[in-house]
């Protein structure tokens, strides 16, 4: 079974409850992959360890961790890796409370989360795992929004647009006089934080009258059903649903209309929506739980880079991967961003 199909089966079981809970401001999906399940790719990393690994956090990073967990347990059948999906913010709440060994994050840890971890005595090792390009999508019937400028996205999504910018022709005069349907990540999502930081100029601030969900599959379904819909999520979810949605090119800083793909995300020409995505390991778990340490090493093993590619994301180049491996081996605690914005920052310069 293809990994995308496995992931859809895992998420389908919680999609109904996720939709209901998201309306109340948050959602928690959880999938546990059993050791020894059928896969298409044999990965490197058998280490003979046993024990449990608890993970939660970003829905964007979830496909990577789910794939890694499946292969890790196949190589280490006495381990059990549980991957939850409560959004980047929700994941950090659990992680900083000491409830999980690893937290998936589609943006760096915030200052408020750094302080929460400090209050609870939680030290962590921050590791970039892949590059992603936030993908803006519209319904397949949309014939007009081929390329949008960041300022046009800002006009749609900024706080001042709430209740006022409601039709496509308000974005550009030659767009049709049709209602503007907006679908996006919920406020607990790192994707929401990064998108608002890059587009509205203020992280965590946007109009509130849009369909929000921590589950990217809900956004896919919303845009697919709405002829006038527009949404955003990580590139892997577009790749998985390319037949159902239409990708919008974004005008970059050089004035070029660019679509996200492996090349434009890796070289940064797809800006300002290219970003690094992360995992955070508990230092205590790395020191005291052999299964967590083995899983961390498995995650960063160059032989397993194909597991990142399979999900639709862009693997880290070897120079960055080597520095990430060194952070695990040396138990380098803290964030290279120090709670600050990562928009427009070159990861290699920070590491």
C-alpha cells in the first residue's frame, strides 16, 4: 500500500471528530503505526532497541514522522511509536508539560513556548528535518487566480479584511464578482503562524471569518467542494491531492510567478512561503530512553532521506543534515531562532 494511502486511512478514522473539535478551537488526531506493517521501502536503522516513543504536534510534519515510525518499527519490532496530530502549538503544550518525547513543528518554537518548557524543566534538542513550501490552492474550476502577489494574499487574509473583503473582484478588478471562500490552518497550527507571519506581517493574526482546521484534509475537502474557494497548507498535502485541486503560483521577491516544487522550495525561489520544518526531542528522553535516541538517529540517517521524499517534502542537503546529526549527538539544547521569526532566514546561516 502506498504511504499516502496508509496515511489517509489513519486520518480518515479521526476526520469527523477533528472537524467538530476544530470549530471549538482545537483538534487532536492520533495514529499509532504497528511494527511490522507492510511498506514499499526498506529503510536503514535496525538497532535492536525496545520501548515506546511518544510524538505529537504538527499535521504538516505528521506524514514524515508516520513514515519514519512505520519503517523504524519494522526494523525494530520491539518498539512502539505513537504519532499524534494536535497542531504545532498543541504539540508544544504537551511536550513542554513532559507528556511526549518528541514534538513535530512546522515553525520554530515560540518565546512563550520556550518559557513554558523552562518553567517545567524541559530541555530540548531542535532539529530541522525537511524543507516545505506552503501551497496556495483553489478549486479546479477557478480559471482566474493563476498567480497571486503576496500583497493580494494579505488583502484577503489580514485582520482588516474580516467582513469586508468577501468577493474575488475586491482582490483584483478583473477577477469575477464571486464570493471569496477561504480555508486555512487553525490557530494552533505552525502553518497558520508561518503563513500569517509571511503574508499579513504579524504572526498569529488574521481575519477570523474563514473555515479553520488543524486537519489539512478538511481544508482539501473544503476547497474541492467550493468553486470559489482558496486555501493553504504544506506542499505534501497538495502533492497528495493534485488531481483534486489547482495550485496557485506566487509572485516572488524578483517579480516572478513561481509554483512550489522540489527545486523552487530547495533553492528559495518560491518565496516568501518556503520554510524549514522541525522536530524537537526531549533531552531527558534522548538520555534515558534508548528507543528515542535510536529513533532520532533513524530520522536523520541519510539512507532514510527517501522517506522524506515519499511524503512530498524536500530532504535537507547533506551539510545541514550533518549539523542536525551533530545536535543530536552533542545534545545541543535550545533553539537556533531564539523565539524569533524564521521568515526569510537561511537555515544554513543559523546552524
